[in-house]
């Protein structure tokens, strides 16, 4: 079983979408978690972020599906802001 989905990954510094993975150790009786942070910049450069939290034992497929769905929601939300700024209806 691969465990690369449990290691830290820094977000890339580009102008569009990026994501990071941050493992969190046990804290006061809680199970180990992995936090995925999704980032997207709007046309003004303002950063928007969503965060997903998973337990260490969740499958990579479940994580990928949830991250993909959340990425689409983040993209749509930022695109609505960009379209409104351009004077176009979403």
C-alpha cells in the first residue's frame, strides 16, 4: 500500500489552481489526519482557499473524488467572481 498521500506536499506558486497536503499528527486522543488545501486566484490576484480533512485510513480514491469535487466548486465560485467583475452574467 502506497503512503504518498500521507506525506507533506507544498502548494506550487502559479497563477491559477494549486493544492497542498499537510499531515497532522495525533493530538490529544484524535486520530491522525491529512489536510488538503486547495487554492485558486481570481483576476485581481486575491487568493481563495478550501480545506478538506481526511483520516489517515481513508482510501486514495475517496480522497481524490472529494478533492476533485471540491476543486470544481472552488473553480466555479472564483469564476463567478471573475465574470461579475467583467460585467458578464454567470
